[in-house]
């Protein structure tokens, strides 16, 4: 779980760094490089979102397994 949080933080850092680099490149009117920085930033954001969703799905699966055990003990 700690590794997932670190991965999410890593991808968000890459995303923001790419955003800043993209803004600087746009200011310098280097459109091709700004586009590449934007694509890398978008990819990093989606990867951080993916890590977050995998964590939520794992928690939901764990909760449903626990709920299933509770219901099977009641019968």
C-alpha cells in the first residue's frame, strides 16, 4: 500500500513537472516540444489515476470478501 502511494506521488510529480516544462516551452514558442511535454504530463496523470483506482478496487474487493464471510457465518 505504501508503494502504491509512492507510485501515485511519483506520477503526479512527473505530471506537474511536465506541465511546468510545457508552459515554459509554450512561452518560448517551441510548440513541438511543448506538445511532447503535454503528452508526457497527460500520460503521467492517467498512470497516477490508474494507481489510485487499482487501490480503490482492491479495497472494495477486500471489503466484499469480508462481507461474504460474515454472511456465510450467519447461515
